[in-house]
C-alpha cells in the first residue's frame, strides 16, 4: 500500500508544480535573480 501511496503523491506533486508553472508562479525566481532591487515576491507580481 505504501508504494502506491508514494507514487500517487509524486504524481500529484508533479501535477501541482506543472499547474503553478503554467499560471506563472516561479518558485525559484528569488534564487535565479538575486540582484533584483525591487524586492517583490513572485506572488505579488503576476505575469
């Protein structure tokens, strides 16, 4: 039962991550642009 749950959880996590990327959320935005002087998070500045 546990391996099936792990597989289902992994598929769900990938689906949520893909949906967030499609909507314009970028989790790694602050890491990718450390010199951004605006200081706005990716949640406040939607594309």
